[in-house]
């Protein structure tokens, strides 16, 4: 049996199996459950890595679920694919790798972080279910299936955000997220229904091959763009995000960062691979650019004045998503103009996607470091902190690295992706680049404040008994630190092997469609 | 390592790392030189705190995070009043923004 052929299905089967095994493993004790959680996350990461490598070497991989032959998308006599197909191009593989790294780091971190609490079999189940939902969103080729995976990840998220159900703030944050998320999911379902009603198809590649812009398609596009922009935290639909990120257990927040990127992936997939140049007017690309600018600026403006560490980092998530939206919006704006695409559009998309990878790594690291501080001190309010670098030197160093990366300080990885976005957005209008630069300055100002107030300054007597966090938590942070440093030290390799293949796959609508429809656009 | 080509120019991570290594070496060398008149355990070890007596606990020394960038926030008070004001935290407001944005996009794309 050729295992490579089954990698897309394995990527979903592993975390799903783990989710249902967790309650059983819990019967065998804490050690068995923890070992299962970490092992499943690690093997999921390995599968994601091998899938990414296979896609880079052999091109788009697809997997027909439930068919006689997993590689037969269009059985003889069929004009359109009717089974659920997982379609993994370089973009899907890139996002899945990114999500799997975050999931593994969060699982490692949670071993010690969650050890003080009860109900951990449910925690492990929901955590792995969230991982499966996120990865499903990233690799499915079916728009209804995409909705199903959104629901899987959303329901797992509601439970995980409200995991500390004795805390009213956690229950409230979960309720808010559930409310807006469910309305968003319903609109995605309506959009899928619009497209199914018009084309009698649910496969994204097949819809893309037949799509012609009309009223129904426009309604579906607006519902998809609005809902997915909301789910990735675009301003002004972002308000659920700081609450949800701040109240969830920290290992979960690390994974939620990657889940928001699955929504961003969905947005890009719909706009580029399903609609492509049929999108016609510049309105939607400009809307995405405006979402990007507003998210960047207002997100960071809110972050600067926060003093709850996790809420502050949460507002920075809104701001950082803005960079990706700006890059993708600029690329979408010039999708039908090969010259502009070659001059700056492709750079914008590459920058946006590279930023998505960078962001997931350093933002997850920042949340884990904030969680480590909370674990050690019981404090989240920066006003109560100070001098912690003496007590928690490893956490402080890793937080500093992530802060430098998010602030876009050279030579860190955040700088490289931002540079791509600055230069390409400048080509559309200098104002776009100015907003991006001002946002970066404010991001730096904000993290100078956080680092100075939490880790530097004189030691406070109340922290005399504080010790560095346990090894599993440090290991979770170290995984992400190593990735951030790797992306920093080898930017040309990272761009050539991670971001550019993903960007090429995103703009190659005919390649995405042809893999399923046999080139029959 | 290597150069990153952006399409508009390039950026070399190696050059920056060399710069930081050289700068760090120079700063550490300067620090190592020290001052010849330094005497450990004297008042020279005291923190200078605007001529006042240094508090025992760090609490009295630090500027709390909520006071950081006070001037920035004060200068932009009208902007911040509105921005913070729109973050009510009320679930229906959160949903309202989403519905409004989606409705706006739908109206423009369908009727303009």
C-alpha cells in the first residue's frame, strides 16, 4: 500500500480517532491520556509534514472519500464529482503544516498547564476535535464539507473557551463566540445552498469550473467573505476575538490562533480558487483591503491601551490578521491583470501567506508565554507584574523573541513578510503602506510596554516564590521558538519552499480545478 | 541564510546578523571597560531615583502598564473615546456589526 496516497485522509483520521479515544485513555490514568494527546498531535504533525513534502514533490494530492478508488475523482460516465473529495494543493499543505505545529505546541504546553484541573478527558477530546475541524477546513475540496468542518471546530471551540465554567467571563466569552459564530456558519451554509441550487455541485473545483457571476453567486460571495472575515477576526467584526482568546485555557488559545487562519484560508480559497477572475468588479478585493487596513490600525490602537496581557495580545491578533488581508486583497485586486500580478500582486500574496505562517508561530508563542506567566504568578494584569525575567528567564527570552518577530524588527521573520506587504501595497497606493508601517510602530510600542512592565524593572516582593514553569510548558514554547528562529535565519528557504509554492497554488485556479475535473475548465 | 528578493529590491538577513553580532561585541566590550573609580558596596550601587530615597519594594518604583503612553492616549482622547466606546462587549452589538457589514457588502455588490 502506498501510504502517501492516504495522507490526506490520515491527517483527519488521526486527530478524530484521538478525540474519541481520549475518554477511554482517561480510564487508564492521567499519564496514558497525556501520552495519547501528545502522541496524536505529534503524529498529526508528522503526517502534515509528509503531506506537504509530497505535494511539493508530486503536485496536488486528492482523496475521494468512500469511493472504490481514492484517486478516482470522476468515475466513468460522471461529468461532475459527487463524492466528498479532499484536495490538497501547496496552499492547503502549507496551512495544514502551520496548524499542526500550533496544535502540537499547544498540546505539549497543556500537559502541565492543565494538570491542576479536572475534566481533562473532555479537554483532550475537544482539543483533538478542534484540531481535526481546523485541518478539515484546510484540506477539504467540498464547500458543504467545509461548513461541516467549521461547525466541528466551532463546537469544540465553544466547549474549550468555556472550559473553566466556574468563571463567568469564560462562559460569557464562549456564548458571544457561539452566537456570532453560529450566525456566520448559517450564512456559509446559505452560500453553499445558493451555489448548490445554481450548479447542482458542492465540489469547489467543479463549481469554480462552471461559475459565472450572477445575483446568486454575488450573494454567496458576500456571505462567504463576510462570515470568513468575521471568523478570522477582521474589524469591525472582531469583538468576539479578544474575549475568546483571553478566556480560553492558554494551550487552546494557541490552537485558536491557527483555527482563525483556517478561516483566512477559506476566504482565500473561495476568492481565488472558486471565483477567481469571475469575481469581476474590484469591490470585493477593495473590501478585503479595507478590512485589512481597519483591522491593522484599530486592532493595534486598542492593543496599545490594554493592560490585561492576554487581551492585549488578542487585540494584536486582529491587527496582524489585517496584514494578511491586505496582502491577499492586493493580490486579488490584480488577479486579472498578469502584468500587475507579476510586478507586485504575487509579492503581496506571498507576503500575506508568509505572514500567516509567521503570525501563527509567534502569536501562539506569545500566548503560551502569557499563559506561562499566568501559571507562575496567577496574574494577567500587567499593572500587577514586574521583574519576572529574573524568576522566569526562559519564558522571558522566548517572549522577547516573539515580541521582536511580531513587531517586525529585522532580522526576525515578521519583518520579512511585512517587507513584502509594505512594498507590494505601496505599488497600489502609498497610503496602504503608510498604515501598515504605522501599525508596525504601534505594535513595537505595545510590546515594549508589555516586556518592560512584565519582565523588566525591579523585582516585586510578591513574586519572591515564583519559579520558572515546568519543562513540558517550556517545551511547548520551545517548539514555536525554534520555528520562529528557523524562519528568521533561513528566510529565502522559507519563502521558496513554504510561501511561494502556496502563493503559486492560490493564483493557479486552473490547476486547482484541473486536478479534479481533469483539466476540463 | 541568503538574500530575500521582494521584486523591488532585496534584503540580506546575514548582513543584519553580522551587524548585531558586531554591535553586541562592541557594547559588551564597552561595558567590560567599566569605570576606574567604581567601588562596590558604596552609594554608587544605589539606584538614582530623582534624588529620593529608593523604595524597598519594586511596587513603588515601577510605572504601571495602564499609565504607559498616557500622553499618547490623552492626545487622542476623542478617538479613543469612540473606539473604546464601540467595544461594548454586548453580544447583540457584536452581532450587529457583522450583520451591518454583510448587509452593506450585499447592497453594494447587488445594486451598485
